[in-house]
């Protein structure tokens, strides 16, 4: 096989990213690389050949043939197939010709018999994507989910100011904020697992009507079932020359959904690292450089990297949709575009792995969170004051409290002090707080962290639910 300088590769996946994480890309290329693609196609061809040897009368069953066939996948190289393709100008016919050279003469007529190229290509693609999800992508996603679950628990009680529209809102806890992603990603992981298990194959021939295989056996659908069972797949309910594209489309769309969730998390963590917020930070090594000119910089580069990968790969979803359409029983307009789906999966896996590292090593500055929470002062209590006042029967509660907040801001005084100037209002608040929280008004207003709802409890509950789901998926996926 030709040895190529890695820096001559065009795709950054094949030099920059593969060098930064060689273990991950070795696992990915073992399933998604071109050598793997050839071998997966050979696996499908061999499943067909073995089935025909069993079903077609008067065919050889010489000793050791089964073992010889099993070894064939490892014998065939992409170099051989590509050299043959220069002559045939057809990738599957090239593979078939190469396979025949490795087989006894009496077996050769059965190679690819009854199949069309896309029987092999679509079935092999289903195998590849099923395997890469099970063996690489799902373990990464589950690792990330476990890191998020641990963070949600660890920070369940850590007070933090909630933010809407970039503005301080009302308090919550950092664990509750992380639990959002535990919940969103957890459900997406389950859908990724489900849709990957639903990928289908086919052996239905050139237009999907079993024309060729009906000449070989009485029940061509049973032949198809046996071939696909050998490689752990089931048949597309209806085939043209193609497997129904929606099986793979749904998987790719769910991966894109998970990608968006991870990019959203990356954005949140990146923004929390702004100098003026500074509530978390990514771990920096002793020798790491944040800027080529400003030595003090500690950029949130990993979170930004994840967001950037999402920007590069998310738009490819449009190609996935366009590959859904093929004229009549088949055209070739997806022959080039569909090949890049493997790059998408590799890019997604790289982002998941990077996000896992970010969450695992994230430094949480609880002191800074407390300082930011206190920055708005007791104005963040305007919501509970409004709710309790309305609960006490004041139909103009919102306007009354809004006016009080304006007065507090203009005078530079605490909201509680402004409210106490209205004895009727203050007495109402005191009564309602005693009833709803069993707490004295001044004590309640003394610390914004007192008003956090059930954020901590929800963080733990969500962590518990998704921890069980992770365990079940780990068992289900082996």
C-alpha cells in the first residue's frame, strides 16, 4: 500500500484532528475509512455467496471452503480493488473481479449472482454506520453524559444567577443549569441508539422487485432475509435499487440534533468564561499559549472549537435531505454526496470527545458565581415580591413592584428598604412568606440564594433518571 505524508491530505480531519487524537481517529477509520468500506462491501458479498452455496443445488461444498471464505475479507486490499476499477470504471464490479481471483474456479460464478451494486453498497453502508455508532459514537456520547451527570450532582447546590437575554434574571444553581444538557442530550442519545439499530439492507435487485433472485430461488424474500441475517440486518420494507433513504436520514438527523445540543453547551460554557463573568474556566496546561501576542490570555478554545466544528458540519444536513430524492428507481446524484456522510460522523465524534474533555476538566469558580449573584442586589427579589403581593389580593401588584424597583435603582437603596416604607405591603409580604416558606421577610431578602425554587432537587432528579438510562444503554450496546 502506498505510504502518504499525512500533511499532504486535504481534509483537516485527516491531518490536524487525527494527529491531535490518534486513538479516536484510528477507531473511526477502522470503520469509516476507505479500506474499511471495501471490506464491508466484501462482507456483504460473502454473506450472499455463502447463502447461495447453501441454497443453489449442485454447488461445491468442499472441506475448508467456509474458513477460506471467512479469511477472504482480510485478504482483499483497496489497492487491488482500485487497480481493477481503473479498468472497469465501476467500484463493485472491480471488487467482484478481485474476489473471484481469490476463490476456487468452481465458486466464482456465484459471486455477486442476483445482486445489483447498490444491494452491496447500501447494505454495507448500513453495517458501517451501525457499527460506528455502536462502537465509537455511542460510547463517547455516554461518557459525555456521565460527565454531565456528575457535574449536575456536584453543583446541584451551587448558587448561580439565571440569565435571560444576557441579563440577570432570578437565581438557580449551576447543577440545574447543567441538568438542562443532561436531559436534552440524554434523550437524543436514546434516539441515536434507536435509529442506528433500525438501519436496513437489501438484496432486491436492480429495481427492487427481486427480478434476478427470483430466477435463483422460489422465495427471493427468504433468500434476502437469510443473507441479511448473516450480517445482523433486516430488509428495507420497500426497495427500489436503493434502500429507503429515511432509515439513514433519521440517524443523521438525530446526530445533527445531538450536535446542536453539544454546540449549545459549548456556547454556554464559553460565555461563562468571559472576563466580566468568569464563573468557569477551561483547564490550561503549563506550556499552553492563549495568544501569540498577549501572554496573559486564557481563551476558551476548546468550547469554541466544538462550536466551530458544529458550524462546519451542521449545514451538511441539507445534503442529507437532498440525498433523500432519487429519480424513479435510482439515479446517481447521491453517489458523490453520500460519501461525505462518513466525514460528518467523524467530525461529530471529534466534537463529542472534545466536549467530554471540557466538562471533565472544567474549573468552577463558586466564589465568582456568588459575587455575580449578589451584583444585582435584592432587585432580583422583584419577582417573588410581585407573586406574593398578587397572591395577597393586590390586582396592581406588578405595577406596584415595578415602581418600587425603579425607586430603588434611582435612590441607590435596597429594594427591601423601599418596600418597608409601605407598611401595608410589607405586612402582606411578611404574612405570605410565613405561609409559603415559613421564613421571616428580612431573612428571605438577606440572600438571593434563598430564592432558587427547586433547582437543586430537579438537578439531582434529572441526574438520577439519566444515570439509569446510561446504564441501560451500556448494557444494551454491550
